[in-house]
């Protein structure tokens, strides 16, 4: 049993409880059901933006407490002012110290794509994502069968939400309905021992269709790695701990994106320089 098995067992109980407390009809009465989502894919492929998906999370199973008193109001606005392409907001409470309120607060203060980072196993959670103001949802291949992934992706699309499918291995990628999702996220973290290899993104990227929007996740903490991933065709770089471990995550994000843009420009100039 890995951490996802533990989370899945808890999440099923949580969903059953929430369905009783907040019926579907109540979720559908949210103002966000009449609001057109902002496209995560369009923002990740914009040439004038960094591709950084800046994540707000207070803790994680692998790191424990990271920034338990961080305020989503300050951090989310600061991320966007720093030049992030999108926000990722953890809404899982038990394992990541998040909440639906964090995402709704970020939605109220920012006009940008927001990914709801949670562990989706049921249609109810996608309705919930729509009701709290998310623009995209995460589906994790390791937690779902291919049929479940297809069903949930189609259901998300019926609500005009985009789908980021997360894979960890070549086997997960091979069995996943990649054609039905909007982007593929390659998680560099091994679920058995929590070790991180950014090379995982580079290895699996070669197996993706050339046109597919791709995101690298976990263990991204330096600009050199980002340049390497961008050269390999990655549109999105999901970064959380590298920012959240600082006293001012927004300032860390600003410094990182500033250096990244300079490094990408240098790389472009070198490629264009005559031999």
C-alpha cells in the first residue's frame, strides 16, 4: 500500500459525508456554475508567460508542515503579480492542510486559471470543483482505472472544466486515455519511497504525442532544471514546495520567474547565434 491507497480510502469516506452535507442541488446553485472557466491550456501555451503553475499548500505527507500559517489571500495574489501562468490550490484537508475555502478565496481575488489539486474519485468532486470556482481538475492515473479516468474526464468537460491527468510511470501513461484529457502532468515523485527524479519527466515526455500539452510536477527547485524541461517541450512547471518553504512564497516566486525568464532568453539567444 502506498500513500495514494491511504488517501483514496479516506477520500471515499469524505465524499460520502460531503454528499449528505452539501447535496448536488446545493453545489449547482453556486454562482460559479454560471461563470465561464478560464482556460489553463491557453495560459500555459502563451508565449508571454512563464509556464509556472504556482501552488499553495501548507503541508504534505512527504514534507510534513511546510508553511502552516500562510495566507492564501497574500500568496495567491503575489503569485500572479510575480508572473505565474496559473494557480494550483490544494483543497485536501486531511493530508495537505487545504480547504475548499482556500480555492474560493483565490478565485475571488484572481482572474487566472486555477487548478483544483485534490484526489478525484467521484463525479461529486468534479461538481464540487465547479461550485468553488476551479477552472481545471486533476485526475491521478494511479488512483483510477482507464474507464474511470475516461468517465471523469468526460464529466469534467461537460461542465466546461479542463483536465490535467497525472502519471508517474510509463505503464500508467500507456494505459491512460491521453487523447481525452487536456494536458498530461508527469509527477517526478516515486510514490513508494517519495524520492524525486526530474529525469522521469524527460523520459516520459518522449512517449507523449507531440501536440499534447505537458506539465512537469514535483522536485522543481532551480532555474536550470526549468530550462531543460522547457527545451524538452514542457509547457507547464508546477512548483509548490520551492516557494512555500520560504517566509514569503510570493517573493520567492517573483525571484524565480525573473531568473527563469532571463535564462530562457539567454538560451534562445545562444540557439540563434551563428555557429
